[in-house]
C-alpha cells in the first residue's frame, strides 16, 4: 500500500512561506483542478494572477481574498444571503405590519 505524497513542495522548517505560487501550487492551495484554475483565469472569474518572467503566478493574498469572496457570496456561510432567513424576515415584517 502506498501513501499519497503532497504534490506541492512544503517549505523547510524556518523558511518563509512563498508569497507567489505557480498555477499548479495555486490550484492545490484552492483545492481545484489545474484546468479549472486556467479556465477561471481565461474567463477572468478566478483569483487575480499576473505574469512574472513569462510564468503565470498568483499572490497568496489574492488567493485568500478570492476564497473570502467565495465564502461571502455563499448563502450557506453568509446568513444575510440565506433564502430561508430572508423568508423568515419577510414573514416577521408582515406579522409586525399587521399588528400595527
């Protein structure tokens, strides 16, 4: 039985974490397939990227900001966007308006 080995290089103890990542590393960081990240880049929907010496790279801060934006836009993690909460709030407004 073989164990899975992480595909992204791990920093050595005491070494600073990488500020920029290539496409393979960024895809692993986000937990998506490399072709998905490339598609997002071409459709200008994913995290911000730029070219450095001819290679596409992503800043760790841009990846974190993208994850934060995805989380904020998801109704399961943002109660303000949850349709059930919106329905309950609308029902409360109707009940409070009828009581006046």
